[in-house]
């Protein structure tokens, strides 16, 4: 039986949920922000998912660090959208991405500490 991987699940669910704001932006002919948001949010899950097949601890940390950077960029774009009122943005997106950032940060810090110990 395969155990659940919380960050993989959360980042995938987030990627699915944010498709609607992306569509709303495209429908409003906002192509630059929509593309940036699309790139950063899909990269979170892609990197988190790749971590499940990491070849080493260093590779694991590197992929998680990229996921962290992409999550922070996604937070930036979501904050920009919220403040600009280009589209109606549900506050759950900001709550979700902040939770994902906290989880990824915790995982990365723990992995980094463990690599130093060995």
C-alpha cells in the first residue's frame, strides 16, 4: 500500500484549482500575467512530483528549492491579481499557496539538516 504524500497531493490540487483564474485572465485578454501564473504554478507540482524520484539527497533538496521558488513566485502573482482586481480572486488561493510554501520550506530545511548530519 502506497503512503500518501501530502505535498504532492496539495500541490497537484492547487494546480487543478488555479486553472479557473487562469481561464478568467485569458478571457479578459490578460495574457502576460496569465502566462506567468501558469508557468509558476505548474512548475510547483512538476518539481514536487520529480522529488519522489530524486537520485540523491542533494537532488531532492535542489528540486524542493526550485518548487519553493516557484511557489513564492506564484504567491507574488496571486498578490498582484488580488490587489489589481483584474479578476475576482478567491482568498483560498492565497491561503493554499502560503500553506504549500510552509510545507515545502519545512521539508527543505529538514532535508538540509539531515544531509549535514551525514
